[in-house]
C-alpha cells in the first residue's frame, strides 16, 4: 500500500471516530448548552447562578445529572396507593391552619416518600433524589427544594406567608408526580370527584381566604339589610 493510500485511510478512520463520538454524545441526551437550557428551564438559570455565572460549570453539572439519571423510568402507582398519598397531602393542608411549620415538614416528608415510590433515589439521599427529579420534573423541582429548606431550617423565624408559599410551590411537584403516576398506570380519574378539595386556596390562609371572608361579610350585611 502506498504512503498516499495509508494517509487517506488514516483520515477516514479519524473522521469516523469523530462522528461516532458526536453521535454517542447526542444519544446520551444532547448535552449541549441549548439542549440543557431547553430541558431544565429555570433550573438551568439556577445552576448558572449557583456557579456565579459560569455557564460551562453549570452545564457540566446538569449534563452529569442527565448522565446519571436520564435513563430512570418512573414507576406507576396503584390507585389505592395514589389515593393514600392524596389523602395525606390533603391532611397536611388541613394541618397548616393550626400548625403551619409541622404541615410544611409533613409536605417535605411526603414528597420524599412519593418520589421514592415512583422510582427516584431514596429520600434519605436528598441531594441525589433532587438531582434525579430535576432531570424529569425540572419545572417543579424547586418547590421541593424550597419546602425542604424551610422544613429543615434550624430557626423558627419563617413567617406564615413564607411557609404558605413553600407549600404552594411543593404542591406543583406533588401534582406532577401524582399525575405522572396516573398516566403511567393507564387510568383516568377526576381528582375532584367525590373528594375533599385539595386546592391550597381552599385550605391555607392568605389573600384568597381574606377575599372569601370579605364576601361572607358582604352576604351577612345583605341578609341583615333585607
């Protein structure tokens, strides 16, 4: 074989290796910056902020999350088990009225248990569980981060409004995990049918509750006036 032919063969092999490497990276989840930003949404921005604006460092972290947890398959829930989780969440919201801090702790624990049952890393490994959730539930994962932070805080200075906001954010992830379990099990169920309302606006103190009180007062005045 001539020297020229050997060079051509070497070039062809090198090109094949480069193309194969590129295809391998794409098959692992498209770890380019644009793909990561699309996949993680606000979680991408939080990662960049956590790395003091270093997008490369943030993208390396997020790409590693996809590498570790991208192939995770969420497990379905039996109807009875799903309804148990929904009932426990409703109970936590009821408890918020009299014991907001304890209710937030209940919500934190409940999210950890639900995620574990759905196939995510055990709740005892919070950081790893959070990382896995961020890969599959990026839009809502910060609610878990918020409620966990408030629930585990050493001080008790968080006011009722902050606790309420943590519960509201956490509910988004709870809904995402529950709805995903419903879809995975191939069932369809009207969550409002025959159940106590789970809406935070119906259970937690806040602006909505005050509006309800004002409306009630107006009705009483109307009755008295009549």
